[in-house]
């Protein structure tokens, strides 16, 4: 582990260096908190040992500065001879100290950092699981609603266009029932892949219900969204999925709803429903069709 050491005293530096080497840590020395701040910002440093008397950590307010930044969690161990010193630090080690004592404090801090990282990773996984459909990697219905609403609000602020595409496979249930869930899952993943390949990386893509997908496109006109929908349908139509040597035919359709200049009264649920209704009319026309509806 890389450990930043804010210490100007030669004797103290030697003692800290000895303790760090015993714990197989790499010491990176800084002469000032400003230099230390720059090193922390460069990344790779999560642990700081600072002498409160022989460094400017108090005057520079380094602990407070790091705590209020977007940097990864950094553990501060402050070395001091004072009993009344109050800091935002994670731990305090009083002088004089033995190398073994510093090694123990380093080990404790390292475990605390590891636990914090594990908790953060677990929380991120939970949040991701709450937002994304694990099968297709697209947003689930609730997450899509929130994101699409945010896009509509942005369109309203910018007086911009927003379009919604609804894509659905009309014969999905029959295919899934006859060929099994594995085939159904393969179809859903293939459709999601085609949508991602034909939309922008930052576009909002959601798996709605069953074989239905929605795409929210900010700053894309209805006519351009219609072209995107046709490319998606073409991509799906000519992606081969075979079972027992038989090429499966997917009856896919799409509907597009667009608002040219969103207003205060514009509603994302209404726009989604408008796209779904346009898709249903396209399906009734025989499939492989796209219909556009302008709000």
C-alpha cells in the first residue's frame, strides 16, 4: 500500500520509514500539505500519516479538503505529542511511539479502507441491480421512467425535441412457448444488442414488458427517430436465430412519438403511451412497419 507521509523531522521520518518497511508499505514523502494534496489528487494514495507538529496539515486543512472532495476515501493517521488536539482524522498516534505500534495502526486503517470499499461495491451492485434488467443490460421500467422524465425536463429547458421509440415482437410469446425460455432469452438479448448498436451510447434504453423495448432520444426529431427505428427493425429482421435447423421469423414493429419543443404540460407517460399506440397500429399493418406520431 502506498502511504503518504507528511513529516519534516529527520528522526521522525526514519521511524515512520522503518515501520512502513516492516509492514511492506511504500512510503511517499511530502514536505508540505500542498504537495501532499497534489499527490493524493494524482491517485493511488489512500493512506496518510502526518505529524501535526512538524507539518502544516492543520494550517492547510488537508483532512477537511480531502473529505469534501470527490476523491476516494482516504484514511488519515495523525501523529502528535498533544493530548488536546482535535482533528477530523481517522486515528491519532501519540509520540513517542514504537514502530510496531504504527504498524498495528496501519493494519487497522487498511482493514477499515477495505471494508469501506466492499460496502461501496455492494451498494453500487444493489443500485445497478435496481436499475438494470440483468438479462438484456437495459434499464428496467422504473429506471427508464425516471431517466426519460429527466430527458423530457432537459428538452423543456432547452426547448428541444424529444422522441420515444417503442419496439415490440408480436409473436414472441408463441416462439417462447414453443421453443422454450432459452430461445426467448436469446431473442431478447439479440433485440437489445441491435438497439444499442443503432443508438447513441448515452441514449436511454429500457426493457419495458415482455418483448417490448423503449428508447428515449433527446435532440432527435421524429423523422430521424423513425429512421433509427427502421434500422433497428432491419437489424433484428436479418439477425438469424435457428432452432432445429429452422430460421425463426420475428414479427417486429415499432412506433415513434415525438415532441418538437417540450412544454410545461408535456408528460412522459403520455408520450410513451403515444409511441406504444403507434407501434400497435404498425403491428396491425402486418409487422416490420414503423409509424410516427407527432405530439
